C-alpha cells in the first residue's frame, strides 16, 4: 500500500476540498472565464457575459454580441449547433462546432468548401440550469486562423479517386464493389480543416472511405490541394431480415455457461419459418427500452435479401410449450445459447442507460441489433465490435457483431461487460462524438470500458463467481484473458496497460492500454485508496493521493454524465477532472447548503491520482 510522503500533502488535500465548499459569500458570487491554449472555461453566475467577452464567431443562441470573426485568410468563423439535450434533472446541454467560411472569391461555388468547413477540435458546450441560466461553458475555439492550402479537390468523388490512385494503396477491384457501396462511401466523405499543429494555421483535408483488395474499409485522409494520401485508418470499433411480427411471448433462455440457471427472455411469433421454428429472437420496444433483435452468422441468408449479407434473424423453436433459446443442430446450426446471452445482456445494458437518463445507445430510442457467431474477418475471432460508420457483410450498421468463438470457453456474448462495452461505443459516438482515430480511439475504448464496468456493477452483485461483478474485464467469457486482461484494481506489470499519465503503455499507440487510465479513475472513485501503479512505480506524481470512496453507483453515474452531457469531441485527459466535477455537482449537490464536496473531491483526487489533476483548484460552488 502506498502512503502519503509528507504531512504537507495531507494539508494541501484538505485545503483543496475546503476551497470549493459552498457557504461563503465569495463562493456564492464566484464567476470566472479562463483559457489555456485554445480552451475556453466559464463558470458561475456571470458565465454568459464572460463568455460573450471572449467568444469568437457568431451563431450561438442567446444574448451574445460578437460578429462573424474575420481571419487572416479573409474568411469568417461561425458556430453551428450540433446537439441540444435536456437531461433528467431539467438541465440543458447545448453543443456547437466552429466552422470556417472561406471568401467566395477563393473557392468554386460548387466546392464543398463553399458551404463552410468544420475546424477539427473547435467545439463548445454550454450548460444551463433548470431555470434556463447559463452556468458552465467548456470547450475549444480557434481565434487567429490562417488557411495554408486551397481546396483544389472540391468534391467527395475527386477525393475518393485520389485515394484510390495512390501508389501506397491497393484498392478493391471495381467489379467487386457495388454502386450502392460506392454511393455509401461518397455520402460519408467529408472536407475538414485540420490544424497543422499550432492551432492557428490549418490545411484542407478530405476524409473518405475506401475498400482494399480484401473488402476491408479504410478511412483515407487526402490533402485537398495536392491529392496526396497522407493517412489510412481502420475506424471500426470492432436490406436486413426483419422480425415477422410484434406478437411477443415469454421465452426460456439457456446460457452458454451451464452453471447459470435458465433465464426468462423474449421472442416474437413468426409464421414464415415453416413448422420447425415458431418464434424469432426479438424483443419489442416497450416504454423507454428499445427494440432488440438478435441475428446469427450464416453463409447464405435464408431471407434472400442480399448475397452479401452473412447473417439472419435468429429462429427459435418451441420446446415443452415455451419458445426456447438453445443450441440447435437440426435443421440448422443455430447458436441459441449465445443468442440468449446477447438479448438478455443487451436488455440489461439498455435498462441501465435508461436509469442514467439515456434512451438506448443513441439517446433516440434506436433499435439494438446484435449478431452472434458473426462471420468476422479472421483476425477478429473471439472478439466483438460496434459498426458505426457503415454496414458490413457480417453486421448491420449501428449494430454489434459478436464474432465466432475459436479459442475461448464462450463467445463474448457471455460477458455483460463486453456486450455493454460495444454498445458503449454507440454512446460515445452519440454524445461526445470522438472520432475512432488517433487519441479519439483511446477515449472511445476508455469510456466504453467505463460503461462495461458500470452496467456490470449496476446489474450484478459483487463476487468472483460467474455473473458476479468484479473489476476484471470479460471474465465471464474466459477467466484466462490473455490480451483482454484489463484490471484497473491490480497492476502486476503484465499486459503493458497504462495506469497513469507517466506510465507508458506496452504499445505506444494501443488505445486499450492507454484507455485503462479512465477505468482506474472509475475504480478509485468507487473503492477509494491509491492508484495500483504506485506499488510498481511509487515515484509518480499522484501516488500520495488517497482517493475517497463514493461507491460504484455514484462513481458510474458521474462518469456517464461527464461523457454524455459535458465532454466534447475536443475534450482530453486534462479536461476530465473539471468536467467530472461539474457532473458530480449537477447530480449530487444539495444547494444552498452543500455543493457535493465528497463527490467532487473524489473526482478531483481520482484524476490527480492517474496524473491528470483538474486545471482549476476549486470545487463547483452553489450559486
């Protein structure tokens, strides 16, 4: 166990908590606006007027006075609303992105640039209390903008053609890609302005999907002036055969793990499967729980909808008077036990999201489609993934693919945290909106792990037996985790995972290894104590921070709210402590008497313990 190095640290810690405690007249009237680099932070009763004094560009609703900002390149900057949400406490969270509109004389009227281009990383979140008063602003804006190239490539078709013609990429034979697939790739192509590194100068770049010889889709980044292919990334975090009816019955679900008792699940009646199958793996939407459909991988789709669709809605037999999810071998090989796990854990995941004030994976009640025994690419066996950007042969768009079991005891559908992790990617895409590239991949995997743990602890009692909550990841799939071994509670130096800002991962670019830091903060807030890395590297900053426990319920709700209501696509490690304090205050304040000091303090200490102390040394006060 790591203990504080000196009494001075204890004193500072106590003073830190006290500094933000509501009660004094100074706290009650506190307001500030600060910026580090291009970040904007405004909090308190005068947040609106303070933001107005530094805001660059028009378009944000309310009493803001700035005109469209002129840039060194002659264009103007505007803000465009991208998300507007009222949470379960009546607070409103509005998000804007900053767009650059070039002068008409410099671009062709038909060019995509003429409509305005998002400057990647420029995003603001404005947060209003239940009375409609602006209380908190956080995000990033660019102020002194110079565009250093021209959008010579003005259309998605030109950008895609440039990527396909690059000598560093071998494209799929045009005869093997359909017109529909090409149209889909063109519709998902987009022109951006990327900073060249200093936040002042920017280049036009295209991002366009392209398929290689194997059919794998990549996102190609193309310089919009030269046509040079500068980057290729696989961004997959790893007509559908639809249910025949909504006539739902209770069903028996047999789990993959024989030590688990049969469950009560759901199935809907069908009359188009012949006499063998009476039902399909389908739960009809009810209340705030979405429609859930379970598919399984097949070589030849019996629905006949597409020769490239390697999955079909799972058929269910009636046995002993009840529809029953079980493994069948006749007349078809149907992995009903994996289907039972998938529908049960998807339901539990969506019910947890509902309890957190979030409607399905997308906050819009979107259908939840999951494919078990999916026929994934060979290197993805025993894995699972969320398909956000497009449909694949083995999974529908916005669906989860649980790949075939090859080396493990059970398929990943047997583990609630894995199922919830994959749906968690949908939450990340639909809230903060991190792209699955660069550092965004780290935040995706880190927050998806947080969601996986949160759903497990919400639905399962603690313990080490099957389907009991613990701080292992995917333990119900196979306790011998291998490269899946992600434990925020224990650091024995194996696996190359990173527990701290200054604890390098085994593979510098591995988003899972770096993303574990978020789960470490989650664990410390839940259980309290010191960062486990300090038993291995006790010289790290933050190893003398003893985090106060607030339990899994509070910790998980705070981190989920931080992601869904406060983080933006430009939020990073240095921001999470501040955003977490705001989420803790919003959820647990008892103003005017208390400003949730224990919950805010736990957030602040947890992120300090992993090497990212909050930027500002005070807690959010009562108004």
